């Protein structure tokens, strides 16, 4: 079955630690995205990548970093510089431009900072 | 600024019809999406409107009026499994996707 996987589903982190969230897709999609979702707010774009070895900052990139070394993979690192990292993180992909293509989402990772 | 407004929460009865509204103010418009999201899960695609009018897909329909900056999602013959949040998202002139905060729909028997 084709789809997007994210791991782990739940993640706990101590303050001051970096943590990496995994996102893998076997849909052969070119574009991948990372969103953050907080209660009562819409999805906010952290980073996106439209092609391997290239990525762009979204609206809230500070304190986060990404890489896109393979088409299938787009890991997100939450660094200690992110002041309020507790949130639900969603990875998504599209076959092309997001403007007219539906986004396919992974199951999400819920990150809690202790 | 760019803004998408949806009601925070709505309640409806099983078997009934409910309309979830979405109004938007964005720099340009290149399409509007509706997604369904069950609690703790990923959003799933419901519909896409780029031209004015009604798009029907089974029990769900989506309407768009570009001149009014307005869309609605219509759910018929409500089932308990329709209890979820419904997210409205608009693509602006820069082809960036702007998301609303979502409407939590509660279905009562």
C-alpha cells in the first residue's frame, strides 16, 4: 500500500534536546511538507521541499531544520532553539504543485516537551 | 493580512443535514480545499473548488462563491462517524495554502 509514514507517533523530549521526526513516502511524490498543528489553530507550514536537495522555509521555520537527500524522505529536526515545541506535527506530500493537488498526510507525531 | 474564518464548533443530529461555512480574505485565490480530520489523526481530502458553484460527491457537497469569498461544506444523512473537524484551506496568489482553524462537528444520536 502506498502512503506516508511518520514515526514515532508519540515523542517526549526534555528541554534543551534536539529531536528528529521521521517522514517517509512511497507515493513517488515530488513535493513534501511539514506542518505544525496546535489546538484551536490552523495548520502552519514549517518547511517544504519540491525537489530533492532543495527546501524552503514556511511561515514558522525558526527553531526547525530539514533535509531532503532522498525523494522518499523528509525528516524534521526540532532544535533546542524552538521555544514552544509541544505540538502535533504532520508531514504531507503532493505529486506536484499544492495549488491544485490534494495533500496526502501522514498519521502525525505528537511531541511533548517535559 | 490573510484570514480564513470558520465556526469553532457545531452540533447536529444523526440523519440530519449540516452546513459548515468558510469565509476567506486572501491575496488572490487559486482554489479552496475541504479536509476532514478525526481527533488525533491526519486530515483527509474531501473536496476541491476552483470555480463558482456546487460540487457534489456522495453525501458531501461543497459550494464556492469567489465574489463573496465564501464556501460551505454540506453534509447530508449525518452518521456518527462524521464527528470530526472540518478544515477549510485556500490557495492564494502565490500558490501558498492558507488553513482555517477548523470546525469541530459533534453528531448526537
